C-alpha cells in the first residue's frame, strides 16, 4: 500500500540518487592531522611541556653559565709553625684577589674539605715542603690546586721559562649557551615526537577509539602518517620559540639559514615520530609505553651531547654514539646554527635520521595493533 503523498517514478525514468562526496586520496589523512592538532586544546599540560618547559630550562642554564666574574677559590691552610709563610706568599701573589685562604686546624680543614666547604687544603711541612690535599674528580678542586700552586711558586721567585699572554673570550658563538640551545632544540624535538605520539596512541587504544577507527575504510598507513605529520607542524613552532629565545635573551648568533634549520628539524621530527610509533605500536597501558620511551631516550640524553660534548666519552664508543639519532640531529643543528653549514653538507647525519625513522615506521606499520 502506498502512503499518501508518495510518488512513484514514471515508466522510463531513472531514480535520482545523492552523489557521493568527492573525497580525494588525502582527504582522510588531512582530517586526521587536523583532529590531532585540535586535541591539543584539551591537553594544556602538553603545551607546557612542549613549548614552555624548554624555554624555562634554557633560561635557567643560560643564567647559571652567564658571563660573570671569576669564582673565588676558598682554601684551608693548616695552622702550624710555617702557615704564616704560605699566607704571606699568597698575599704577595698577583692572584690574591681570586684566592680566599682560611687558617684552620688540621681536623677543621679536613672536615671542611670533606663537606665541600673548601676546594683545597694547604699544609707547609718540614723543609718548606708544601703539601696539597685535593680531589681530582672535582673540577673546582683540581683548578684550585693548579692556581694556588702557581701563585705560591711565583711569589717565591719562580720565573716562567716562556713568556705567555691570555685573552678571555665571551663573544656570541663561543659560549656555553650557544652550545646548549641547539642541543635543547634537538632534545625537545625528540621528546615531543616520542611522548606526543606514544601517549596519544596508547590513550586512544585504552579508550577503544582505535577499535572504532579500524572499522572505517581509513588506511592504517594514513593514520600513522597523520600522527607523524602533526608532530612535524608543531616542530616549526618549537624550533622557532627556542631559537628566538636564544637570540632575544642571550644574543645568540645564528649563522645558518633559518630554512636549513627548519628542514633539519623536520627530518629529525619525522625520524623520532617513526620511533615513537614503534614504541607505542603494541603497548596496552600508559605505564608500558612510558617505560619503553624512557628506555629509548635515556641513552641519548646521556650520550648524544645535549648538555656537554660527547667527545668526553671513550674513543672506542664514539662510532656507536654518532649513529644515535639524537647525536645526528644535534650535530646537524649545531653545524647549521653555529657554523652556517648548508643542508647538503649534512647528508650523512640526515641519512642516519632517515634510516631510523623509515625502519621504525615500517616495523610500526607491520606490528601495529588496534585493540
């Protein structure tokens, strides 16, 4: 039976249908990227750790290692028959303003040195032999021993066999903050890519969102590539903030091209995005992915030259350190920012990042589980 008002197609007429929406190949990928970026509005803690915390870290370390007067060396002189002789020599030396002597008993001097109150203990023994108590594992103690010995020997009449001269360098490009900022940029690119992607995937898996997505015609490769690309867009802001902060606050000199720096950062972001996808490809809980990410990143925090040069490590492990992705990224950033090295000159380092990212993405695509 027909309902009132219902019409039937006339003989020979072809029923009209709604045309399907014209979705291109990359429409789903684009929507996934935009959805991931919009999720940041509900995660203010991510904004803090990705954008604000690196700036605070750079500010704190920059102030700690800013240009400042030379530190005063605090030493303990053991009280005895010849202690005054050592005090007189130090008063006659050209370095007397940089050395602060304290006349103490042997027990007090030893206790103060053990607690770190004094950098060096000086005792004048029989035969005018000067005895030093210092700790070679403490840089300030080692420096104090060399400086005090030089002051005492010079005041006693020692002549240097060769004339010398000194100059203090504090120009932009040769300071610790200039070394630090590129390392912080590399570390932040790694942290943001791995934590941002790893946490996002595991959280979606726990909330059963991945199970719903698998029922759609969406390609698995599009989903994973969208997560990696979202980190690429955020990387531009991260690099610009840290680099601009270094220039404005610490008058850092950027020699290289900004485009080259961004391209290096982009390769680094995609490389670490692939590693982040791999660590979260099968993890079921936040605790699990946190452990995996820390296991991956901890060696690079230590060995890859973020806060100090990796050249301090033994030569035998240098080749292993140089194939770490964060080492390659930091070296490429420093070469571009501080030396003006072009993008083409970083081929070897960028290849390390591409291999790490490509292989990790391939395994993530193969092992990824939706439930």
